[in-house]
C-alpha cells in the first residue's frame, strides 16, 4: 500500500485555501505539465490540426518544413533559398521536438511524430534543401512485475 501519511504537510497546504486560489494554482500546474494543444482543448477551445503550430512556437514567417518518417528515421526537410543562413543556424532536439534557430527570426519548434534517440542525428544541405535525419527510438523497455501471493505461502 502507498504510505499516504508521508504527505501530511501537503494536506495542510490546501486546507486554508479558498476555491479561487486553488483553481489558480491548479491551472498553473496544468499549464506546466500539459502541452499547449491539450491545455487549450481542456479550456473549451477546439484542438489544432495534427502538426499545427501555436503562435508562441513560430513567428508569422514559417519554415515551410516537411516532416515524415520511415521505419527507422524521422526526416525534416526545410527549403532554403540562401545557403548563407546556415552559418548562424542552430538545430537542437529532444525526444519529441526539434528546435531550429537562426533561419528566420525567432525559434521554430517542430513536433516530431515519434520518439527519437539521443544521438545519431545528422543534417545536410543539398539542392536548396536542408534535410535533418533523426533516428527513431525503437528500444521498447519492458519490465516484468512479480505478483506476490498474500495467502501466506
């Protein structure tokens, strides 16, 4: 069983709080944990289409990126007219997002369609196209949970 009595101070924290204060703190927690698209949906706004960007993620001028996946990799293709933009460009990524800075004003966030590995990404520029290749994370970690018998045997 879970030792709920370890969290006695947390219970006291909420006791002196009025409903408006609680709602404000709860909303802040949810905004920090939920993606923007899901948070907007929970507030009664319609969900954005798959792959759509929120206003905070990209400025007015988008990158016109194309994201697709194969069995082993995720590819992001960005058309570029000027090769000189690559000098100041920076590309970062997490397990589920790619961040591109320096191509246009601001930071562009591109959601990835699958989880990716921490290492092994490559970027190349050819034929007026910046192509980013990120390997998918195909390592599914499965752990067995033993079942303890409570009948004393």
